[in-house]
C-alpha cells in the first residue's frame, strides 16, 4: 500500500488559475504561484490529499513548449516559490506531482538554439528526431525536424539518444532534490519511447520511496504502460468518456461495460492496476457543461469517487463552473479564479458540499481504495455495485432517471448500513438492503460497525441544487432543466438478488424495465454482452481522442473536425490514433 493508492487528486493548471499572461516575455519573476497558497487549505477541506500541478517550468506560452526544465516559469515566480508551495502542501499532508513534458521541447530550449546557431556543428543535432539540414520550415530555420502533432513549435526529442535520456533523468533527480516532488505526470506518454519510460521508472525507484509515475494515455491497452517496468498509472480517458455519455444517454451499460473491460485489463486486480480517473481536465470541457441534465453531476461524481481507480478533481469543478471548448482556444477551460469568491462554498454551494462529502467518505473507507469490484444490478438508468476489502463491503447505488427508484441489493455481514450522503440507515434482511435511490442521484452505503459508528453518526444530508452552479464561461451554455421528481412508481422491494458470496455473472444481466418509459428506445444487448450504444460509444470515444490530440497542439479547422466525425470505422480510427506516435 502506497500513498497514491489512497490518493484523491486536485488538478491545477497554474498558468490559468493564477491569471498569468498567455505569452512569456522572460521578464523578472512575477510571484503568482504564491497566490495558490490559500488554496491548499481549501483543497484539504474538500477531502483531497494530493495535487497534480503543471506545467510549471519556463516556457513560451501554454507551458508545454519548455524553455528550461530547471526554472519555474517567470510568470509564476522563482524556484523558491515552488519549494515553498510543495513544503506547505507536505505540511498539510498533501502530496504533489508535477507535469513532466519530456516528449518535446520549445524552440527556445538551449539544445535547439545551439542547433540553430551551429547547424551541423552542434553537439545537440542528435537530441531531436530527424533533423534534416536539407529541409526548411515556416520559421525559415534552414532545416526541418520531427515535431509533436504537426506543430513545429513543439520539437520532438530523440528519447533513444543516451544523452537525452540521461539529461531528463537528471531533471527528475533535480526536481526531487530541489522541490521534494512526490511524482510526475508524463505528458503525451502514449508516444514516449518505452525504453525511455523504463529508464524513468528506474530513476523513480531510486530517488524517493513511493515516487509515482502517471502517464497521459488516450486509448489503447493501458496494461502496455501500467506495469512493474514502466508506469504506475495512466489517465483513464475510456472511463472519462463513458461517465458523461453514459449519463447523457441514460445508458449505464456503457459505463459498466467500460469498467468491466478495464477491470479485466488489470487481471481483475483492484490493487495492481489503478488508473487515474477524471471527469474533466485542462484539455476537455467541464463536466457541468457536458451534462445534458445538470443534476447528473451527482451520480457522475459518486461513480468517479467509488469505481476502481484514483479519482481526480479539476480545479473549480467543485463549484459547478462551466467550461466550453472554443474554436481556437482552451482559455475557457483554464480560467483564473479568485478563492475569495468561493470562501463560503462549503456551506452555500451544494456542488462543493457534495464533493467534500465524497472526499470524506472515500477517506473513511479502505474498500473504496483497495476493494474488489462486483456488479450487483445493471439497467439503463440504474446501476449498483460493491467494493469489498478485508471484511468491509461498501455498496454504491446510482439512478439517472427523473424518478426515484426502489432497489434491493445484496450486502455484507453487517446488521445495518448507512448512507454516507444522506445519513439514512437501513436494516439488513436476508443478506440484502432495500433502498430508495433518489432521482438523478445516488448513495454510498457503508456498513455500520463498532469501529465506524462514531465516524458515521454525524452525517449531514447532501442535496444538489442546480442553481448553485457557477456560470463563468464566455459563451452562455443552454441549461437543461431537471424534470420534476414524480411519485415513486418503482416496484416494492423484493429479495431475489444474488447473494454476495455467489460469483458475478459473466455477462451483463438483461435490463429490467425502467421506472418510466424512456423516449429513447432501449438498446438490445447482443450475445457478446456489448450493447449497440456501447459500440457507438467506442467510436465516439476514439473520435474524441483524435480531436483531443489535435486541439491540444493548435487550431482545429471545421474541415479537420468534419474529417474526424465522418470517420465511423473502428479500425480506421485506431490507426489514426496510432499515427500520432
């Protein structure tokens, strides 16, 4: 068990949160990073115990075109500011990981400038991929080179060059010695050389106990990256896509099938394959913006905090803020925020109260960090599963219908369970509990034992109020009004659930009739166990992955977007994703 096994991350894009200028003129340091010191207490108050922050180091613009790996970006301050920030986090029991942008550098990086000056005579000519002095580019360098994503602003490092590998490994050592960082998120890990990542893992094992390496990977077999020789974890874009579209489409089958596939990918071991789960970040739209029914914020985040993996919250989303992708900019995804504007959020903003309650609940239950996963009930609009560890069995129930739903699910050996969000207690009868799952909501049912009774005795009920969301995008976002909750028409409790000690079925159960008839026909389940909606979701996920890669590195034209969305062939899309490597 390591610290990251029980981590709840808070993701900060510092150039955005601090309101730094979009372009770096390399002037005297502006100590904007110090404005984030008050955020540490806020981050702790909502239950997060780890911070992923970056990019941090000197760069030209958005931070991913590095100029100097050993100097804090002058728009944020100086190295002492970063040392103080990490030290203050550690004092409050919060771990910190940095963004490691090691696939490419900016054009102002010392090695590239040396090539520009000395051309064939530069000792760094082999630090980059395919430098060709017979070519040219839009900068009129008089030579060409490989880049990242088609943008010559991002010059691709030759990771197979031992000098490059040694230099980056020394950078990691410097970050640990200088800043006491606890881990690194590797940018564009899906195109990093595997031998290069193995070298980084060797350094990680050397520099600090439990030093964590997490990689940005969009699609593919995550086990290629997550193993004893390379990385500890990768970004779970597959679950990210399933969480919002599964709720938007009233299709919990998409979520459950994604979880099952990922769980099997990790050899059904919840402790050896922990992916970095998220519902939004600095590259994709805010979850509140993506949801058709804003009340689905509750079931989405309950799933984020309870499904296998390590949950991460993107700064500001705990307030229910908007963030829509713009045509030529990600600025609205990376806004400057003033914490004083949210000083009463824990009491006045139900979105923040929900996130804090989920953070507390996950910290109280080891099963949510280490427990196995077992699907208990699956319908288009209702979903239940358990997480069990060392005798503790936690049951999670979610409902994305506009009406309440009564559900009977098997539980563990406790005589009584309590809802972590509502404080409601239910008795165990015949190995099951009968619970009313509120419309567009859910609950985490914890066993009441002698050890947990005191911790669970003062639960304050949490109810989401959509009007508490903060509208801060430049462009207005149309609001889908939550339908009124109708009288509960769900069937009465029954005791026909599968006992906890029986094996889970290999295939998803046939969906039971929903409480209310949906206006969208329910998708039939094929013999393979994969629904048609799930197949469409896979295509949409691949399309989104391609667009995310494109948009990360520059403007995407309408024609480029149309080319992606018109391609609905799985193998073709897979090859397209691989072409970026």
